C-alpha cells in the first residue's frame, strides 16, 4: 500500500509539472499570470512590443486609444471594437494631431491603453505615458512575422488571445502557401508609386509581402523623402509598376512621360493598381499576400 501511495503521488507531481511547462510555452510572446479557476483574471499581463519599454496591464482595458489606422484595424480584427474610444469610423480626427495637441487629446479620453505604430515619435509617446499616466504599446509592423507578434501581444493585452492566435496562424499559413506557389519563378523587380512618385522603403510591411509573393522592391532601405528620382528609377528599370488606387497615377500618364515611358514595366504594360490598405498592418494579411502573388504571377498555383 505504501508503494502504491508513493506511485500515485509521483504521477501527480509529474502531471502538475507538465501542465506548468505547457502554460509557460503558450505565453512565450508575452507574460501573464495564468488563471487557476473559472473566474480568475488572466491579468497582470506584460509584453514588449516595438517600443522602448515593456507594456504592463493589471486589468482588462475598457478604453483603448489607437494612434493610427493600423492600430485600430488590429484591435477591431481581434474583436475589441467596443473597447475603442477613438479611431472608429467617423472618429479619426485624433490621427491628424501631433506633439502637445495629441498628448492633450489622449489625456482627455482617459484611456486604459494607448496603441501606437512605430511611426509615432518616441518623445510624444513618452509624454503620453507620463502626462496621461497610461500604458503604451507600440506595434511591430515591418513584416508578416512582426504583425503576428503584434496580434499575439495585443490579444494578451486586450483579452482576445484566442482570436489573436487564430489570425496569426491563418496569416502564417497563407504566407507559407504563397511562398510554395511562387517557388522557382523569377523574382520580379517592382516599384510602388503612392502618389507623385513617392514610394516606400524595403523596410516596410508591403515590401515583405512583395518578397513572399515572389518580387522585390527596387528602391532600397532608405529612399529620399518625397518623389523618387526618375533618373535612378530608369537605372533600376522595374518589371512591374504598382500604384495605389488613390495615387491618380495611370499607365497612360506613364507612357506620355519622357522619364518613365521607356521603363520595362511601362513598355510591357505591367502596370497594376493596389488598394492603399495594403500598406497598413492589420489582422487580415493572408488574403492580401495571396492577392499580390496572383497580381504578380497570374499563373501561380495553377
């Protein structure tokens, strides 16, 4: 009987240890105390996004202020639209503010959490944390992997962890599928025109989606602000010319312009419009990368 009791105790100890290991693995993207009962809060939660400091929440945020369209979309995709107190349809005025005006506007909203993109000035975010006394989370957003990390961490912060894992996995699987479909095809040289020859660098989410879809952004990591040099664009000679649908750029205009009419993309007619939303990080990147792959390689996956 003693031997049997010892065996039962040993098995119980091993079961507890295995459960603890599984819980530790599941929260690898952030830290929080795990619930031990049906009514125990999962908070506090600690995650480290793209900002200078970790973000710590001690309770579920009821009032969230997103400082960009991408941040608002991420939270909405997670199921947190009702937690937003700014950034909903018809309430985007806060995104037009900067500096002290933005700090005062955030303070007036009395949020429990502020979600920003890396484009928000670090000095402004420090002032928001200090003056509004609110936790700030900065979303990583330069790649599909970054957005998966942002979804997972925001899911923990906003109490939508299950939906976050579902979205991140769906995006990851879609990316892997597209990579398989375009494997072995020539990597296409692409230029993106967001209006008046302004473009985006290779250190952006859109450029990462291009990479997954079997193409590369020709402009490099640090293009000059404003219109891209057309003389340099002639040397880079993109095979595909993409323009955002709100850019007002047309193939007819490019063919009439002496500086662009000899580009390979223009001469072959490989000009395509893309939704400007493709430049914004949100939870629905899987369909986006698949659509880009079909745009660039129409026969891929057949």
